C-alpha cells in the first residue's frame, strides 16, 4: 500500500511539473516576498510631506518661517489658486493644502498622511510657542466610506480575473482540442475570431461589474465617463488575456501564466496608495491607470477628457496585444 501511495505521489508531482502547476509554488511566495520588500518598511526614513501654500496670500510670518526651517518634515510648494492646489492633491503631487484661514485641505481624513501632517503642524506650533492654532478645520476632497473606497479594488480584481484567468484558459482550450484549427478551415477569418473573443471578455467583465453594483447597492457615480473607462479597461485586459492564451499550448499552462500576470498587475496598483515606492512602479502597468481612472470618476467626478493619458495608454496596450495575437494566429502558433 505504501508503495502504491508513493507511486501516486510521484505521478501527481510529475503531472504538476508537466502542466507547470509546480511553478506557482515558487512564484507566489517569491512575488509576495519581493512586493513586501518594495513596500515602505516601518524603519524607513520618513519622507518629507508636500504641503501647498497659496501664492500671494497673507500667511503668518511664524508659520512661513517654521515651515521653511522644517525641510525634513514639510516641502513647501506654492500654487496660484485653491483649485490648482486641489487638483495637485488629487494627483498626489501635494499631500495637503494649508489656507491662510487655517483650513487644511487633504485627500482623505482617515489616512496616515493626514494624521502625520496634523501632528507635524502641531509640533511646529508648539516649538514656535504660538498659542493660536494653525489648523482650525480639515476638509477632505474624498469621502471615507469604506465600502465605496473598496469598490475600485473589487472592480480591478474582477476585470483582471476575466482578462488573466478566464480568457487565456478559453483560448488555450480551443487550441488544445484543435477546435481553433477546425474553425480556421471554414470561411471564418482570423480577425473575426479574435474580435469575438475580445467582445466576450468585455461582456463578462462589464456584467460582473454590473452585478457588483446591483448587489452592493452602488448607484452613485455611474455615468457615461464611468462606462467608457470600464469598456476601455475591459478591452485592454481581454486583448491581453487572448495574447497570453496564444502563448500557451494547453489550459494548464494558460492558467499558470495567467496567475503569474494577474498578481503583478493587481497588488502594485491596489497598494500604490500605501507605499511611495509602489506609487513609482505601479504607473508602468495598465492596471494602475484603470484603477486610478475608476477612483477619479467615482470620487472626484472626473470626466473622460481629463483622463486622456490613462485611456490612451489602456487602448494602446489593447491594440498592441490584439496585433500580436493576430500575428501568432496567422503563424498558427502552437496549434
């Protein structure tokens, strides 16, 4: 009996090696390890916060002198108008904007940056022995509803799930079972098959987001700009997933490759708000631009015109991966 068990174990391990499932055992821990290494550590030297001041406004000389002398805590950046300062906060160029009326404008109230900024201003006030409070009110540009705040992350997860898990597996299955070769022997053209697959991915991604809104009772923020960004992102990642499916010979390898691409696109984008290092790396990924666009539309009522760079980036990735899939299909890659 023991011999049979050992034989079955060896057979299972051999299958895991053959279908590349064994690679996940090494990839996932390594990816988590390197991601945590990139994320800011607790003992890391604190970065100075960017505090905005309105140019040509009358601030207390004590406040100006204290802020300029505390360059390790605050970087003072002047802006021309309050609206310009708010836009800089939304784009994360500024961490806060201090008005001469002692009002502090920040992105979110319940955040570590806000707490650190208020503590820093209070410490400078105590050092300057100024009894008048420098911050009498705090205004947040975004609400701190936990359920609504988590909505962009859930949307990103579902769109990536369709693009990197479902679509590669479907494409690889048709290749593995020779269904694609049979279809190509009919009058159907390659581009028709590719477009049908991408539209399928877009429909699945959009349907999953719609179900999430219905179940979670998320009715606010849905408008034409929101729909256009959803369609742009679903096109990008559906096309991306079709390309991954073409790179694989069977379903097992497609699922493994999909997970390998899924995690790096999900975690840096979703964690970019909590780490300055990831905030530098994440913009290289199309998932980050999709995630940030969803946030700006839901929380800042942004329009598609102000998200032109992100939209063009996602569409460009979609077009490039579509062209690569078409090239591999014409070459009958691994068919």
